[in-house]
């Protein structure tokens, strides 16, 4: 079971689109079992995967310890793809975990995943965690649980600042988890010179590991979000779906090859 967290400090940069698209492609095209854990109280991934309910069990129960993870898993209606949904209860759970200094605070998701595996009832190849922007308690738990962090980054100056800040924060977290790995995904790429230069900078000068394939900006991605559908289900052959398929291939290769 390999674990991947999709996160960055910024909002609206394609984190959820990336998490859901990769989950959909890895299950539907590559035939692997995936569990998506929604780590964002907005519940956007839960909405896209048909499992948003303001009162449902979900990630908040895993964080505050009121349920085991296996009791928070729901089917999405897509073969091989399950979800632990999120809703606004996650906000309170973040506060509760912060106050609960009696129990350890940062290994709750990773311990819950270990316990899930120990039940022998679930056989997920990949766990994908869709994170909120910033580094709240749930996101920190996702970072600690993850073998690999995917950081979506669109074109822009502030976006690079955000990426560098994330890199610094992760350096600090290496005291707790020395083997943190981060790989940058250029999202919403446009076909002009400035975007090509930005991609060149990311790949060759930023010092970050970067996915070979960038995700092209596409109105179809926005339409899929409006329709609350995974992008690859909404547009099987669209440009952004093709890009995500290549990224999924690269991700699976990384997870297998590097034994991260
Ligand atoms: N490749 C793309 N081309 C054009 N629009 C995109 C693309 N990817 C995502 N979007 C759009 O950008 C908006 C934000 O995307 P998304 O919800 O995935 O970002 P996010 O980082 O998860 O946001 P938040 O921080 O609110 O969770 C959505 O309307 C989505 O449809
Ligand atoms: Mg999101």
C-alpha cells in the first residue's frame, strides 16, 4: 500500500482535480485498488466522488479517534475506488487533536492505515490524500503518512513563493519524518512563452523534482468541476485527462521503482 498526499500551501491550484483524476485513472485505466482520503473540510473530493454528506462519518473520526478507519470507508460507485469522505466536522477535529496532547497528534492517519492493513480486509494498492491548503493538523498527518507528496503548482510568481515555503516547512518536518519526498506537478499550463519558461525554470533550476508531463489548462476541467464529476469520467479523451494519464503512469512507476 503506497501513500500519496496532494498538497500545497495555496488554494485553487488543482489539488483536488489532481487527487481525483489520478484516483480515477489509476483504478479505471490501470486496474489498481485505490482509497482516496479527503483531508479537506470543504469535502470537494467527496462531492466529486458522490459521497459528500454533512453528517457522514469520515476523516474527522479517524483524526479524533472516535471510529476506526475501516468504519469510515465508502464506495464511490466507480470500480475499485473507495473514499473516506470529509465534511465540516473536520474543522472541530483539527482543534480537538491540537488540544489532545495526551495522545500523539501527528501519526493518527498513518497508524489508522497500519491498523486497516492489519485487518486483512482491504487491499489498496494506492492511498491518495487530498489536502486542504496550508498545513493544518489533518494535512500534517497526511504528510507524515505519505511516501510521496505531489505539489501542484500553476504558473505565477506567488505560486513559486508558496512552493518554496512548502519546501522549507517540509525540511522542518524532516526532524519527525526524515524520508519526506516531494514532486512538483505543473498544472494549468498555457501554451505561451512565459509558461514554457516557467516550466523550464521548474524543471531545471528550481531544485525540485518535477513531473515530466505538465497538466494543460482546459475549460473541460472547469466544466467537470461544475458537473461534480471526475475529469477523466467527464472527458475521457480531453487534453488534461491525457496529461493526467501520463502523470499516473509516472507516479505508478515512481512508487514501484523507487520503493518510496
Ligand atoms: N488543468 C486545469 N485547467 C483549467 N482549470 C482547472 C484545471 N485544473 C483545475 N482547474 C479548475 O481550477 C479550480 C480549482 O481546482 P481545484 O479545486 O482542483 O483546486 P484546489 O487546489 O483543490 O482548491 P482548494 O484549495 O479550494 O481545495 C476548479 O474550478 C477547477 O475546475
Ligand atoms: Mg481542493
